[in-house]
């Protein structure tokens, strides 16, 4: 009887692990654009702020859905900037976050000719 109970617990545990692994694979496949590799990843070693932290800062500055993101050398601030395109009901906002300080450097409606 004890053997059957232990075997049942083991089977249930393995089933749970398999379900979690499947869910993780499904979540990875359905990642939004903001979770995919970003342009400028080679510059990340020079940044003090991570992409994940910069996303949080950008969304606080302008709520919406991130449709594009990049890390680039650009004038202003420390010269290293995360740039996010954030779509909302009014259009697409460009939000720039300094990659070394976390300061919002830009928060403006994207014009007809985006970068």
C-alpha cells in the first residue's frame, strides 16, 4: 500500500513538471516583440541599466504596448540610449531611456518618418 502511494505521488509530480515545462515553452513561443532580442545587444555590456529595467521606465513614462526597442549610441545623456516605440490609442510614442542613468531623455509622438 505504501509503495502504491509513493508511486502515485511520483507520477503526479512528473506530470506536474511536464505541464510546467510545456507551459514555459508555449510562453516563450508567444513572446511579445518587446521580449525578443533587441537591436544593439552588442552595446549592452556598456549599459548600467538592463533592457528589462529600461522597459519598466519607458512604460511608466508612457503606458502602451512596446512595438520596437533598440539600444543605440545617440547624442544626449550618456550617449547610450534605449529607444522604445510604444503604441497606444493616439499613435506611436518614442521613449528614450539613458542606458547608464535610467533617465527618460525623450518622450514624444513619433512623426511620419520614424527613425
